């Protein structure tokens, strides 16, 4: 039986699933790496999230075959290093799609209708009469939405925008998205064109050298003065915003009434987090049994070190 190390708390049902298929060691990394480093030498697999998996950790994992991250992103892993070591990595991209798209629309509506700002003023007893120009927001319906990064989540946002709110969809992407063009009337634009034409701009690109600080002062200057920018990609995509998490309490962003700042809650619903954990566990068990799907981030590790293993598309 393969041995796995769990380095984040898992729902009871997910942990029970792992126990059915593997021997399991749950370690607490809340007070340092030593318990993990002691557990890894006998591990064939590891599962968790929110921990930078360093070369030191991988050096301790001499038998490691696969790692399963409970997240869509895999910034915590040096994927080329994993591949060189013959260690596969799986993630959970599909489970976060609709929940994150819901958040995008929540933020869009919150900003457009100034909901946090006006809710706060109401709580302070400043609602004294009928709403007038001082409380006006802007409509979302039938406006132009620009999506930067039209992948899974971007497509889910486009569906909500076009079919639910009658919005015109523009998108900037490395490649064209014929499906979104056909289904939602999405129109491809260069990034400068999108920024200058959209009433709402949503950033949904992954963090990479090409996307880090892709939106700065020059790009903001291209936008309409009335436009609203929503960043639901990594913080570093937007210059000098949320470069580190948690956000410092003295951040000047928190002093701006026209900024809605929330924690990293793209997937933060009970249903989605449980689904992500179960998918990661299934990914792990499947990988340890030589079965891989599109959730395998680095299939080259299979080609280089275990060509006989079966990959499923």
C-alpha cells in the first residue's frame, strides 16, 4: 500500500477516502517544517496547500512519486524541479470555476452600486433621507465587460455577463476562444483596445513573468474615467496591489472609498473547498495507481521517468 503525507487539515470524508486507499500520515506544519521533513522520507505521495514546497522539502522526499495541491494555482511548486525529479503534480482547476465567477460578479456589483461604502455609511447612521446623487452608482446590465484571460473562469464570467446581464463581451487572451465567441458573442481585442473600450475590466490571468505587473499606471490611463477594474487573478498582476497576503492594515488602499478589498476568497465556500479536497485526494490516489487526467500539471515527468504509466485524457 502506498504511503501519503497530508500537510493540511482535510474534511473527514476526504481523509476517510484516503485511508481506504493508502496508509496516511497527517502532519501539522503550523509551527514549522520539522514534522513534515520527518514524515516525507517514506512518502510516495503528499497532499495539501498553502505551503511553499522548497528544494529542502523535496530532498527529504526520496520516494515521492506525486504531489496533489488542493488549489487551481500551483505557484507554491517549482514545476521544472518536480519534473526533473520525476514527481508529478496535480491540481483542482474545475472545482473553483463557478465559485470564483460568482465572486467576480459579486465584486462587480459591489463596486458598481457602491454597496460596501453605502452599507458602512448606513451602519454609521448617515442614512437620513431619500437616496440622491451622492449615493448614485452605475448600472452593470448592458454595459461592456472586458475579460483579460478567458480561460475556465473567464468563460464562466462571460456566460453570466452575456446571458444574465446582457453585456457585450471583449476579451484579451494569448489565443482566440472560438467557443466564447460563438456562445456569448465575445470579441477579441488587444489589451490596450480592451482597456480603452470596456466599462468593466476583469483580470483573470495566472501569474507568470509575462503577466506580473501587466496593469500599471500607463494601462490605467487607457481606461475610461468611469470604468471599474476587478482583479481576481493573482495580486501581483496589478502593480503594487496585494503583492503580499494578508494585506497590511496600514495599506493606503484601505483608505480609499472607491476600493473594495477582500481576502483571498475566490474558492471560499464550504461546498467548493470540500469538492476541491476530494478532487485532490482522488487525483493523488489515481496518480499513485498510474492513472492521470488533465489535472496533471507536468505530464513530462511521466515521459521522462515512467513512460509505461497510463495517462487518461
